[in-house]
């Protein structure tokens, strides 16, 4: 079995674990453990911990060790150097907001799979040339959302997507009904007010609601 086929199957398995992947910016150890424990307890065990701040890489290592049932993705990865650092920190998969030829080439031979970001058919075709068939559509709503994914399906029916960026609880189900959508990414599961109050029960309740979106 080729490396890219293995990567595709691994991404499929990850995205089948929950309909929503929370996209997280975590600031410190206490916050990371509280947020991620609440999300996993609420039924969302796939987590995208972004490198949008200085604690991101440490959070990936912390949660990979503290929550063995979690599937930890590293988000906002833009370079092979970050990719390698995330592997070393214990990430299970990598997510990028876009994709350069260098990053795609690195991901194609890496030990854990890359879910590269795309915003157009041309972006997707560039990934296809290296064997990618699973992508993050970003920023999903801005670039066309549900209508764009419907248009993609005709010429690119073999591809599947995780739309992220502007997806809300009220629109997630519409995305999830599309045949080329595996899951969605969202930031709504960790509202600033709940995180500030350390209302982990409130976040767990949001996760429970999101975990049933694909059943609607």
C-alpha cells in the first residue's frame, strides 16, 4: 500500500470519529487541559490545536500525553519545519490553512498525514498531483461554502473535504449532508466567555450537541 493511500485512509478514519473537529487556540496548561477534557467528554475526540500562539506546540504535547483517547491534530502548520516539530510533539495528523508545493511534498512522505487547505479547484488539483484526495476547505464560507462544494463534486467526485472557517452550528448540518464532506471544523465550541469563566461543563454541553449533528 502506498504512503498516500495510507494517509487517505487515516484521514478518513479520523474524520469518521466525529462530525465536528474543534479548532482551538490554547493559551496555557490549565486552559488546555480543561477545554480538551470537556470536548472529549462531550464526544468530540478529534481536536485541532493550532499554532496560532506560542503555547500551541506545548499544548499538542500536553494533550497527547494527558488524554490518550484524544486524536490530536496540529493546525495552522505552514512549513515543513513546523510539521516536523508537531510530529515530535506527538500530533496524530497535520492541518494547514493553505498548501505550498514544498509543504505538500513534505506531507506526502511524512509519517503522519496532512490535511492541506484549499480554496479552489486549482488548489485541489495541485494536491491531487501528489496523491492527495482529502482536503480542508478554507476559509469555507468566504470562498463559497456549500455552493462551492456542490460545484466541486461534479468534476472532482473522488475528493472529500473538511470545510472550516465561518461554519456555525446552524449551518454545519447543511455542510455535513453533502456527499463530499467528511466533517466540519469549527471554533464555536469554545466561546471566549466560557473559556474565561473556565465553564468546562458548558463547553462539554456544546460538544455533546455538536457530536450529534451528523444524525440530523
